[in-house]
């Protein structure tokens, strides 16, 4: 009969020899870079995804994620150490199963663990003694132990005895050229020593530094605290922006100068609101869990409310500036929105404040178009499905001059801002993109909002 020690030793040896077979469940912005990084470290890796078109595109070596280096996926697939599939039967062969599926908000804006539950229900069909299951998706503290573990134990196997269970949060920053999956320290946590040692040992082969913590819940909390810190600071700097403007001070200049302080300050920049699947979502998970255990996070909740209200505030500001510069009423005004992705240089519109602004301006009677090099055609989005199919306007001097205002919502690098500066009647800039321009080359009418 196999005992836990021999299961542990056997997996440990397989990891040490880089023979452990890895399966990643979910090949999105997090799962795909992770799977590729693991296969590049020498582990045989299979990526699972329910989206057949994505699986086919990956196996065909297509780039799939725009900021990936050319040929990265093709090389991984051709090298024979990485393949994508939709067939969960591969889990029977896997030694480690890493779960990287979405954890969005429900329509009631509460944690939605349905993707995680569905993935774990598929995994339990194939679970066998000696496997290590790792949840990587962002969840509230306690979710792995109270939601994931009971499902995995349905077949009679016990976590920490028959199979191993860990949590390791993703810290992927899409489009960030300074940090890769491999160079970002990886937090690893488990409720039992063997699971913790195995996940720590595994990730020591993959990333430059691991950070072991004492429990699943601690590792889960690390991620939510990091993102809540960002949420609060983004709300703070946007609040500063409004107050500074009333004082006749440019907040961008203030942040730039404050950043020279070598301790005790970290720059956050103003903007039109927050987006993506992380920063707007994590604080909701943390706040929800805090209430669940009879506690509260009023500062985080206030920051969330400020951030949620930012797109409306920007839309209101557009109306005011249209009227101020040329007496144009927002009703019937033509507005071009530059950038609809939630942040620069990514092809991702999830929770994008730009889209919320667009919708708000249209509700106020404006006629809006957009330009975004990443979205020639607007995709179907969870938040704004009705916008699907709209087309990005080509940037020419004539088209730009035809709008009452151009609103810079997302500061993609690959946009001809010089052309915008030359041609636009009024530029409303939420990202300070024209700061780098000589004063003489800036738009004639430029307002930072
Ligand atoms: N995107 C980021 O910047 C980022 C950063 C850190 C953490 N996270 C977290 O990582 C997790 C994954 O996010 P993402 O951005 O990679 O999501 P994503 O939407 O880009 O990708 C998720 C993938 O999982 C697939 N999928 C869904 N259910 C599945 C199932 N049952 N079985 C197999 N595949 C399934 C989807 O088809 C999709 O391809 C989330 O918890 C998110 O909060 C995201």
C-alpha cells in the first residue's frame, strides 16, 4: 500500500528530475504565459482550455497574445514539450494540475467562483493519488480549503494524505516588459507541510524566487491585499487630481516630483478609472469575505466607490469642457475616444473604463466613435455586449478634425498622437500623453482631465 511519504517522495523526485508532467487548466492571460514558462524550464506541459478555437490557434503556433515575442508559442509547440488540448483525460497522466480559470464578479457584483468549481469538478473525475493540485486563480481567503478541497475529496481521496493541495496567486502584469512570469517572485502556500514543500520545490525550478507562506488562506490573502493596495492608491491619486486642479496645481507634476523621494512614497497616476480582471475585482472578493467573517473594510469600499464613479466623472467633465471651449452641447457632440482597452498596449477590454465613458457619453446624447489599434472591431464584452461589432475609426487629419473633442482614454504606444495634436479641435487627456511633446507641438486646445 502506498503511503503519503512515498507519494510525496516520488513526486519530489519527478520534480527534481524535471520529469513531472504539468497540466494547466485555462490558457488565458495568466495560464498561457505560465504554461509556456514551465515548458521552457524543461517540464512536459499540456494546456487545457474549453475554448476550442483558442486551443487550435495555440497548437497552430499563432501569437494569440499580442505582446508575446514573435514565435514563442510556435517554438514551444514545435519543441514537443508543450501542447494545448480540450480533452480533460490528459489529467490522468499529469503530476501537477495548475488551475488558471477566471474568477469574475457575478451580476450582483459578488465573487463568482463558478469557473473554478466547474474546473475542479472536471479535475476530480481524473484525480489520482500522488497528484499536486494548485489553484492560481484569485479567490477569497478560505476558498481553496472550503470550496475546492471538498469537491476534490468527493471521490474519497484526502488532501495532504492521498493528493497534495496548494495555492499560488498569479502576479502577471500583461504588457509589462520589465517583469516576466519567470522574474516575478511567486508566493506559494498550503495547509500541510508536504504540499507546501512540493509547490515550493516546483516553482523554484520555474521562477527566480519563491515566497512560501504558512497556509492556503495566507497565500490567497496576499493577492487580494496587493490589489486592494493599488485600488486605494488609485482612488487617492484621482481624488488628489480634483483637489490639485482646484488649487491650480498639476497633479502629474506633483507625482513626478514626489516620486524622487527614495522612501515612503510610491507613484500612482491619475486616469479615467480602473479596469481589467484584477484591480476592480480583488477588493470586492476581500471586502465580501471580510463581511462574511463579521469584519469590514470601509477604506477599501470607499476607494472602490470612487473608482467605480471615475468614468461618470470623466464623462461629465467632457460635457463641461465641450461647452467651455466653443459652446458645444454634449447632446449631439461628436466625440472620438482614443483607446478602449483597459490599459495601454493590451488587447483586453474587461471592465475597461473607456467603454463605460463611451456608454455614458452616448446616454448624454453624444455621438461617439473610437480608435484603438488593438480592436479594429469591438469584441463582445461581458460588461457592454451591445457595443460589439463597432469599428475603429482610421486616424487621419480629416477624420480627427471632424470631431468636437478627442478623449484620450487609454495611452497605447502605437497611436499617432502628433497627428491628433495637429488636427484635433479639442483634446481631453486623461493620461498626460502630451507631456512628452514640446510645448509648441501640443494640441492648441488641450485639457488634462
Ligand atoms: N489577467 C491578469 O492580468 C491577471 C493577473 C493576475 C491574476 N489574474 C487572475 O488569474 C485568473 C485567470 O485570469 P485570466 O486573465 O487568465 O483569464 P482569461 O479569461 O484570460 O482566461 C481564462 C481561460 O480559462 C478558460 N476556461 C474557463 N473555464 C475553464 C474550464 N472549466 N476548463 C478549462 N478552461 C477554462 C477560458 O476559456 C479562458 O481561455 C483569474 O482569477 C484572474 O483574476 C489575472
